[in-house]
C-alpha cells in the first residue's frame, strides 16, 4: 500500500493524522456493510427457494395443453 505519511514527514511537510482516522472509519463502514449484506442474504436467499411446478395444474390454469418437453424433468406424484 502507499504510505505517503512517512515520506511527507521526511520531506519537511507536516504529517496528516486525519488519514488514519479516515482509514479506520472506512474500514468500519465496510465491515458494517458486509455484515448488513450477509444478514440480508441469510434472511432472503439462504433457504430452499424452489417452488415445485405442477405442469398439469399450470396448463389447466392457463388454458393450455400439458405437453411435456423431452428434456423437462418429470414431477413426482403428490399424495
């Protein structure tokens, strides 16, 4: 990483202490953002979000014929 504070103080210009505080604040913001995104993922996307589609019922609802495509997976019979 670049470390301009050390080189700036060697050249006779004053060091900038605000850079450390800014870096610390940015790290905290990024950590909080990552935690919030992880929480949102866990709440909305983690679990099983796959709905079973009954082709016969869907065809009846849409008024279509329930033709099964050769590559389509077959559904298990429901009890």
